[in-house]
C-alpha cells in the first residue's frame, strides 16, 4: 500500500527546522511529522500569517509535505501529577511560568488548543502527542490504589481534555494520543478505559507506536485489529527486550544505550516488533495515513540510521494489501 513515509522531528529539534528539512528532503522522505518545540513550530503563532507561510515555504523548498504535527511535551504537562523538575526540562518558559503546578497544567492546555488551531492553518488533520496522567504514579500498585483513586484519575483526564478536544473538533483536527508508559493510556486495557472516559469522541484517537508494546509483552497486531477505528497515525520505531536474568523490563533507571537495560530501542534482537505481520494488519484495517519514523536508537548515528529506516519502511509499505493479493492469485488460476 502506498503510504507517505515521514520523519518525526522531535529527536532532531536541536537542529534548525530548515536543516532538518534539507536532510529529510535529500534522503527522500515524503514529509515531516513536525514537533512543536525547538524552532520547528510555535503554536502560539498560529494566527501569524507570515509565520505559517514561512513554515510551509520551507517544506516546499525541500520537496516535503506535512500531514501531522506533534506536541508530546506540552501534552504531558496537562494531566501530570506531580509537576516537577522533569517538566521544567521539557517545557518552554511560557508554559512553565513560575512553576506553580496548576498554572503549568492550564498553560499547557492552552498551548494544546493553539496546536489544533495551528494544525488547521497548516492544512493538517492530525496532532500527535501525550496527555500526561495523574495516576501513572500508582502503576506499581503498592501501596495499593483503590478503584476510586483510579476512577478519579480518568475523571481528571476527561475534565482536562474535553475542553481541548472541543477546540480540535471546532477546527476539524483530531488529537492522536500515543499509547505509552506514563500516559493515561499505556496498554490495551487502559486504552479502552481512556476512550470510554471521554465517550469515544471523534476528535480523539490513537497514535500507534508498537515499540512501547514489545517490552510490556503485548501483541501490537491484536491492538491494531481491535482499535482499528481509533488509529489515526502510526510511528515506526523498534524496541527489543534484553532479559538475561539481571536486566529488568522497567529499565532500572538506566539510559537507553546502556547494555544493562532490560529493553532498548535497537533494530534487531529478541522480542522485536513483528513488522511484516503488523503492516499486514494495517493493510487489513485500511490504514492509509503516514508511517512516521521516530529515531531513538542512542547507539547508532541518526544520520546513518534515518535514511536506512526510510528504505526499511518503504519495503514494509510495499506489502500487498489483502484484497489485491487475493485478486492477483485468483487471476492466475
């Protein structure tokens, strides 16, 4: 199936936007999933006509398009509790302000609304990102968290995100939550609970990234098939487990490239993403949106890895959709 292959710029925000566009264009990417940090996109300038045209002009000069933009970092702060120095490291001065936790959450929510407005100005229909979670801190289940504490977390999510989704739906844009540890939805059942908490609103769906499923020992193919109606965007990122009796799946507070971690983002190994099965599943559900490369392998030069990843994803996208495969086989009989 022909799908655009894009490069997520979140891991490239240390470079100027023009430079990232130059690299991606030279490598042959179809477009970018543009991050709203670094100098790549500023949601607070959504109503600045000259700024919007400047961003579109840079893309056009390098032969690139944009189907999706991302605001993972500010989305994380909408529901998180606590808000602490980790957030100071990922938030802009405008959102952080004086660091008062509730003020940070409110300003982050306003930036998400502006992100929807900017997406509409760019002709983009999907924003990917995180939501944060007030109950992720209870994931270890000890001391035990009551059912009411968990239910309160989903109510908090709904209370904070429904007004944001109102703006998304007003401007014709959808928010795609990346199901991911530390979010309100991090696995199969929490994804169901999240969608139920907001009444399956059309303006809210899923950014599917299989890498976060593998180290949790979840089946990404089953997830795609069961959540077919909610998958709005797809990340292509590998992760593998490295469990040898000493290394644990929680990562031991070690950095990505440390060999003592129980899982990491690399391209080969035990527990790798079943890519062919997964892309056949995407064909089966009729997903024809972007397949976005998110480069996070800290042990490999990204300038080497990003063009190799592009070639790999193009091969996956060439897998024949089920109906076409059946028709071709039938025609030869």
